[in-house]
C-alpha cells in the first residue's frame, strides 16, 4: 500500500514538472489600444531551464488584427528572466497577439493578448 501511494505521488510530481514550461507575460496587462496608433509592450519570459536549448530569438509571434512593427533586443533582467519591447499597432478592433516557444521537453509556452473593442487585455 505504501509503495502504491509513493508511486502515485511520484507520478503527479513528474506530471507537474512536465507541464511547467517557460512563463511568459506582457506588460502592461491592460490598457487602451487605439486603431492605427503605435503602442509599446514589454514581453517577459522566465526560462524553465538554466541552459535553455531554445534561443530567445526563436520565440514565435503570431497575430490577427494586430501588427508587430518592431521587436527590440532581448535584455536580461535577472537569472532566467528576459524582457523584450515590441511596438504594435491595432489594425482592427478585434484581434489577438500570441507569442510562443516550443520546447521538446516541456511543450509549448505561450502568452496571448486579446483585443476587443479597441481595449487590449490579457
């Protein structure tokens, strides 16, 4: 019985570690977005692995209704935390901006912003 409980605990611990990929988010999280006006966002990525095999430059950006005009250089904030400023412009009031990374070990990490009614929100 003790072995069974131990195996269940180990299984859930492994499952948790398998699912916890890089953490990604935008700043600011909420603000007004005007049509055809440039807005600067900051993307933060906290790497799961100390020596991540995926270069930061391999971060993928996909959007619908929001154009990414400029991408700044990745800057190190502290160990395993990096930031990048991007300039975006809404070309319609309903859109999305998604950034993602695909890790062979941890799966896909992503952050999405939805633009609805020209207010950008997380």
